[in-house]
C-alpha cells in the first residue's frame, strides 16, 4: 500500500515534467515557425535543384561523349568546345552550390546566437519559461534542439546530394586535344572544384561544422545578450576558428612526397599538391625558392641554392576520407567544448 501511495506522486511529477517539456518545445516551435517554414521551403528547393543539376550534367557529359578519350583533331576540337560549354552552363552553378553549403554552418551559428538565444535574453522573455517550473538548463536545451535537429538532418541530406552531384562528373578525366606539337590534356571538367577545393561542402564536414557553429552561436548569444552583437561575435569567432583549421588541414594526416631532379608535375591529376620546394643533399628543405621560371627550368636554381632536387608534398584522392574524419572530429570536439561552456555559463548566470 505504501509503495502504491508513494509511486503516484512520483508518476504525477514525471508526467508533469514531460508535459512541460512538450509544452516548451511547442512554444519554441511557435516562436520560430515562420523561419522554420521558410528554411524548410529553401531546403526542399535546394534538394530539387541539386537533383536536377546532377541529371543535367550527366546528360550533357553523355550527350557529348566526354567520358571517353577523343581521337582525331576534329573530335578533340569538338570535345574541347563541349568542355567550354559545360563550364559556361554548369560549372559555376555547381561551385556556387558548394560555396553555399560551405558557409551554411555560419548561418546556423548566427541564427542560434541572435533569434534563438540573445533575443530571449534581450527582451526578458526567458523569465516566463523559468517561472513555469522549467529549469534554465532545460529551457536552453530545448531552444537548441531545433537548430541541432535541422543541422543533423538537413545538412546531412544537402551534403549527400551535393556530393552525389559532384561525383557524377568529378571522374571525367582530361580530354586529349591535338595540336601541331602533339596531344596534351585540356584538364578535367572540375579542374577548379576538385575534392580538395570542395572539401568543406562534401562528406561529414558540413554537418560537423554546423554543430560547432551552433555551439559557438549559443555561447555568443549568452555572453552578448543582444541580437546584433551576438551575431557579429559569432561571425568573427567563426572566421577566426575556421581559417587556422583550414591552414593546418594539409597536415592533419601524413602526406606523400614526390622527389625529382626536375620540377615535379604541379598541374592536372586528382592529387592535392599543397607545397613544393628544393631539397638539399642533407635533406634540408627550402619551400618555394626565389628563382625565376627560367632558372627553375634550366636547373640553375638548384646550383644557386646548392640543392639536389625538388620535392612536392601532396595528398592523393585516397586521403579524402581520412582527412574528412580528422577534420570532422576536431569540429565535433569544438562543438562539445562550446556546448559544454554554454551550459556551464547558463547555470552560472541563472543562480
């Protein structure tokens, strides 16, 4: 009997907490429903555009026979013209899609910093929630649930679709063009949007970056407590964190090195060549020596710097997923640290 009597208040309290959580989630949805519907419409349009873009690019490539090597001067001239037409019609569109996906995490951070967190603190609207038996930590968690769910679901789908579209033409190799001196490659269709150029728009990186931006925006909103300053701080902090990570990206995993007496090939292919220079007989490196092009070609640059050859550090295409994994891991760790810091600050200021 005693057990039954004591379990009823516990069950009622548990049901009350669950109802309060559902009610708070409903309030958050109502507050941002217009933004959410606009974001959903933009998401669906983005998805449809990527599906159409992939279909259009594949049809163009197959229609012009760009997946096979051309034979004969006339055929190669037509192929070169088709490559130019592809760049004019589809290349920039694909690249702009990737750039939008690259900077989408920043929009998440700004949205969380301003409308989601700082506006509540600036207007004092949070006080109503806190007086309804809702703890500050629970209020904060529910406020962040909507953008986190959108980042995990929406950005994952967009990243997968962009990679699906990108891969449909990324494997199209160089087209042979015949000239008076022989044949030479004219470059791939995505010569300026290869895997290392589109790195932040492919794979798991956009999702991890979005979660890190949400954590940054949450902390900025709590600290600034004003919409515009919080959004500005988020932008500045995101850029300050992004550029160092992009700078060290080539060194996140061990790279490959190519050594040669002559300057190793620096263009074409699918490898990310991120550093070149001279190497001495003792192994000392001199990145990008101050030699003019003629000195490099004639070999006098080696003599002037007492070097034995050239080196090129690069990542082959097989390093894409290892680099993605390390980068995403760093971004997720940053998201965890920023999120923990935001919750700690929330508990501290709400005492």
